[in-house]
C-alpha cells in the first residue's frame, strides 16, 4: 500500500466543517441526517448502554427495510455484499468442514451462502437484535436451507460465554465493529481466543481512519488500524490488516486475528 494516506481516510465526519461541506454537496440527504440525529438523541435518553441502544436502532431500521438495516440500500446491493464476503473467505481458505461463528449475522446477507457451503450444523450466527434474527429465519426459508441445520442465537454482549471452547475454526464479523465503541471491541477480543480452535482465525471489518478517531451519532465509529492491532495484542492475539480486501468495492477495512 502507498505510504501516502488516502484523503478520505483523513476526514473527521464529526467536525462541523465536514458536516457543512457535506450538506452543501448533498442537500437531499440533510432531512434524513436530521431525523437520525433526533432519533439518536431520543434513544440515548432511553438506553444508556450501547448494546440496548443499538438494538433499538436495529428494531426501527429492520421495520422499514431489513436490507437497509444491515447496510444495503437495495436488494441487489445486499446480494452483492454477501457474495463479496463469501468469495473472500473461500479465497482465503474457508472449507466446507470448517465450523463458523458469525458475529452480527444480521438477516444472513452473507450467512445464507456460508450455510449453503458449509457442512450441516457447522454455521452458528449470533446477533443482538431479535428483529433482525426474525428476518434471518425468513432468509433461511427463502433459500430452503433448513436441512443445513444452522444455529441462530440472540446475544446481549460479546463475551461469547455461552459458546464452546475451541468450537470454531472461523469467526467472522462484518460491519459490527464499525458500529461499536472501543469497549465493545475490547470485550470481544478479550474472549474470542477461547472459542477459536487451534489454527483458527477471526476476520472483522471496521471503518478506518488515518486521522482522529471519532464517531457519528453513536452509530458509525472510525478507528486507526494500529489502535485495533494494539488492542488485539493486549489480549495475546496477532492481528494484521488484510490489504487485498482494500481492493474490493467496499468502504470498510478488514483485520485478521489469530492466536499469537
């Protein structure tokens, strides 16, 4: 990768100057942002911890559009992003006999492809949102994957304490840490090694910045790569930025974590 940072990675979307400039360039998006800001303020009055807050966000978004709730503006984009995630993991060693845990499985945007590919009973998806897990069930029915015996479970944190030790060769979290404060990421990294089988790996995406770390409306969080690498190392894990993922048409970056 070039040593010159991409200008997009230096933006601070929380700064007033950025917001004004963005509004001038995209005036049609201003009403939606104002509605999000009002919702953010109201939900933070009702929900003090991030998990319950984001569960409420997902409930509202899923009621309007399950695809949009997981970050896909259209059905076509939902299919394309799921295919991208699936293709990348297969290219990087995912095998039918692997046992996979997907953190933040959503409505199975990529999950249904993993379920179809893996041996029966080898997929386990968790999410904090019961509303989106209902949509995941509907995805299973739509693609007639009942005989693959996937597991779907609600989670109220990322301690992974209800899952078996050394139970998974692959752990995957797409667009989870991009919506998580550092305390939630730290919790996950503190416990993920226990559920990883020997030789297993944990892939996660995140919104990357090379400037100041920041968040927008407590929904979108931007981190420097070295922050997350150091956090993984604190818990005895090795972490590396997956540079070939950067070439994919997706706005997030990807880190792979393994036991040190």
